[in-house]
């Protein structure tokens, strides 16, 4: 129980303690607002004070709402060496481990919940079909409150989806497709509205580009997103630079978030410094606002109580931890989240793909020849130094980028398992595994390019026009 600190608080991580204090504070406010009996309120307050004391003892910091422990983005891999730590924040992903980030430790540090077999089975029962292979293979591995979303769905209550894209370049790479592929599946199986935010304002603030160029990239990226196959009657795509000026509901929610988050809090969460422009400091409120249904009155008929589900990569979680802290204080439900792993660079899982490094990525504009060359030349191998050694000892699928990519894009579970066994045993060579990946990626990218050719400027305009969608609220 949240109001009874009878578990061993010493066993909790700083972030888990932070979450406990936050939840108990919300309970105290709810009891007071509901005019609960005085003894019940007093007991809840005593629990809150006890939790705050435990938090200060553990962290050496006083609890501050919305300001998680300062070491939030560092995940120690079991050694004292600074270079062996994983760094994860909305702008950087780095690890010294060839297998990639330690996601189990990241779950503990961020205080989220693992997507386990029970949750996957519950999703399967709710939708009446086999879950997406991203769920089955642990590509989406962590969540916040997905059980609440399923409760709502099973009780015929509405929810909606929100995801986004920061348009930092004209061409997207295959890693950018992951959240959109999964979001499209979620929209289809649950039959719910979807809003997609293009943060062109963010890219203007962070990158060396003109505001016109940021807006142009947003429109171009919208074409790639639309080419994923979203239903125009159920999907609203918006540019911040466009929509903020036309939606009073959106701006009101931004201002509400801004009022409830201090400068110290955003510095602690995002690492901002005194030399950062004020646009960066205020931006998190803009990314938070689509989490609230009243930001889209044309879709939700002004209703404020419709919960949002956000599929995103785990590096975006700091934005939504902040949002979840603020939401109850401004009268909105907390958004739920589904977190994905990072899509690795061709050179290895130590970093995620970068749109600024053409050799780290397979771009959606690449030709079949370019795809073949990049995979053969740059895809990090888990194979042995010689064919003889490889036949004897086998390859390592945990670090082999070609196998990692097939985990994302090869939908056939049996075929993937066969490849894993053959590569691990040494029967399949690295060049042969790369050939399978090439034969998987070439038609996938070519098919996307064909769909994108059909996306006209007029279709983009229709998707990006604020309007009622095919739902009644």
C-alpha cells in the first residue's frame, strides 16, 4: 500500500523512493480535496513525512516535486570506472557494452515496470490476436500504467495514442520507423485516435538551422510518417510551429505545465545550464501538452479526462516523468507509456543511429546498392576472426548488428530462431547473415519509397489540418 511504509525502504532505489513520495503526496492532496476524515488524512501525512525522511537519508537531498534524483540518467554496469557507465538522456545514448544499454538496470533506475509475459498475455486477450513481434521480442520492454489503459479498454472507456518525431533532417532512417510501425499496430488493434507531434520548434532551438528549414523538415518527415500507412480519418499530425498558434487548448495546457515546473526542476531533469536559451528551458512543457486530451478540442470535444498512451523510445521518458508529476495537479490523468529499446547504429549497439552520420544508418532514401554496401561494409559482426574459428566456436548474436536488425524487421519468429541457432553454432557465416539482412531491408525500404511517392502535399495538408476525427466523444 502506498500509504504504509511497511516494506523495507532501504531496498528501494532513489528513484523508487522518489516515486513513492510523489504518489503519497498525491494521495494526501486527494484526501484533503475529498474532505476525508481527519484521522485518515493525519495517517497519510505521517506516511508522507516518513517517506520524505527516507528519501533524504538515502539521497542526501530534500524531496522536490518533479525533480528526480540527480543521477537519474547514469546506469552503472557494475564497475567503478566512469567510462563503463551507460548515459541515457533525450539527446545522448552511450554505453561501453557491445550488447548495448542494460535495460533491466534502466528500468530500475527510471522506476518503470518491465513488460512481462503476464502483461503480453493480457494484451493478447484484450485484442484477440497475437501481439506485435516488438512486444514478443522485448523491443518494447518497459511501461508505465499500461494496465490502466487495458482496464479502460476492457470497460469500453476511451483512450488515445500520442507519439512524435523531432525533424532534424530531411531524410529519416529505418530506426525512426520503429515507434511508428508499433503505433500503427496499436491504433489498428485498439481502434483509437492518434496524434503525432512534429517538434520543429525543438530542432530550431537545439540545432544550427533556420526556423524555415526546421518547418520544411517537419513537412518532409510527415510524408515518411504518412507512408507508414496511417488512417487519415483517425490520425492528426501537427507541427508545433503551426498548431501552437491556432489551438487555445494546446497553449493553455502548456502554460499550466510551465507554472507547475520550476527552473531548478528542469535543470535537474534535463541538465539545462544557465547558458541555455530560455526556449530550451520552456520546451518540455510543449512536449508534455499533447498528453492531455483538452489540447485537441476538435478531436475530443473539449473533454479533459481521456487518458493518453505514449509509445516512445526510453530516452524520451524524462519528459513524461515530468508530465506525470504535473498531470494530477492540473486536473488531467497521467499519461501511460510504452518504452522501446534503442535502434543500434550499424557500427554497434554502443550508440543509437544518428541522422547526421550517413554510415551509421540505413536511410529511407537509400538505393538497394547503398543498403547492400552499408551492411557489408559497416554492420558490426559477432563472428569470429577466421572461418575455421567461426565454424568451431560460432557467432555471438548478442553483439551482431545484422542479427539485431533482423530482430526488428524479420517478422517470421521461426525463421529468426533458425538463423540464431545456425549463427550461434557456426553453421551460418557472417557474410551469409548479412545477405539475409540485405534481402530483408532492400524490399522493405523500396516498398516504403513507393508509398511515399503517393503522399502529395495535399495529403500532408489534410493530415495536418485540425479537424474532427472518426470518433465520437
